C-alpha cells in the first residue's frame, strides 16, 4: 500500500502552477509582468512562473472543480514561493502588491484579490499548512477508510504535523476576533472540528528484508535447496556429509602454509633459471635479435601487399561504381476557506 503526497488536491494544484501548466493565451501580458518583477533579484529565476501563474488562475473556468478555491491556492502558492527565495523578508508585501495589481491586466471577471497584505513568515506557513490540511482532509479520510486506517511513514508524518499545526492555530484563534480567526471559526460549521483535531493513522508494518538462511553442512538437504532428487539416492553414491569431521583450526593453518610454499617454490626456481640464462649465456640476445628480424621482414611484406591490393581494387571500383546502389536512410517528422 502506498499513497503519494503529490496526489493530494492542494499539491496537484500547486504542481500545476509550478510547472506552468494550464490554459493561458495572454503571453504579452505575462511577459510584461515578468519584466516588472525582474527588478527583484532574489526571485528572478521564478519571476516568469509567478507571472504565468496569474494568467493560469485568471482563466480557470467556473465549472472547474478548483474554481472556488483558486484564489486561495494562488495566494498560498505565491507566498510559499516568495518565502523560499527571498533573502529580505521585508520585500514580501511589496512584491505581493505588485503581483495583485498586475492581475488586473487580464480582462476576466471575478479577479482574485490579495488575501493578507502583511503577514510574517511564521504565521503564513502555519496558515498555509492549515488551509492545505482542510482542502486535503476528505481525500485523506477516504484513503484511510479504504486501508483500515493504515498509512506509510511519509503519510503519517504529514498527518501528524498538519493536526499539530491545526490545533495550534485553533487555540490561538480561540477568543480572537481578527480577520483570519473570524474566517477560521466560520469554517467549523463546514467541517467537524473534532475529526480535524484528532485525525491519525496506524503506521503499516514494513516487510523485513529476508536474508538467506545460514545453516550447518548437515542441514543442507534436498528439500531445503529445492533440488529435484535423481532417480537413485545420492547417499548411495556419496558419503554422508554429517559423518565428515572438519579439521581443527591449527591443522587448517598448517596445511594452508604448506600449500603456499609448494606453489611459490617452483615459481622462484623458474625465475632463477631465466636470470642465469639471461646473464651468463648468449641465448637471450639471440632470441631477441631473432624476433626483431622476423618483425622487420613481416613489415616489408605487409608494405608490398597493400600496393598490389590497391591496384586491383582501383580497377575493380571503376568497373563496379556505375552498378553500385546507394541506400539512404531517412526519418519522418512526428509531440475559499482560510
């Protein structure tokens, strides 16, 4: 069982804005907004995406499922993008004002307005988490119902953090009458506060990686190894492995040393004989000069043969050129809550 956070409603909408997907045919206006944002050096790399997002959201049709919440999604996506890139958080409000003034350039009804003009990064992040959680709640609840309240580690972490922030904001807004808290409390009539504040899931058991069994020699029988038995019993041909006694550690070390010496000694003897022949006899110089002469003779023969081959090939090419067929390969061208 696996559920990706990218498939939650809020992340689907944010992904569309981040990737520049969605309908937009006012590219002259987008370019104009992009140029106006370029003065903010911290967001130059995302300024075109910001301008394009204004166009995409402006042209969402009213029958689209995300139409009602489009302006809140836009606000929280813009704010999240700005706080990720801005080194000077004081620029948050001026840039927000510029963007929402620019949205008026699109000739569409029901334009989006800025949600909160001035807000600290901490408050913004908490409100975004709460908004996303409420938008994703029904999808999460349905998923947990289908899987007996079981979830993976990533999902459990997301739910736990969302519930914690939700309860924190709820307690902060209790008895508070500012604009945000008033809207926050209004939503209690639409959603069950008790469920939102207590949603949880059970971490699914991760399947352990099974390692091959390590047994004794005597435990390796035909059944465990799944080796089909031959028509006659193996024990009739080979001795029982259980009856074989293993040598002690000292005896094994001694035999290993003897084996190494028996291998190295002949090699040393051969090298010594070669050295004596090379140093005190004319055998090695004779072998060396023999191969040098042979190499020179072969080279002369090879130099002569290509000349003859080139001569015959030239005559043959002249006769066959007109009859040659050339095959040319080619390829065809196809691509609002809070």
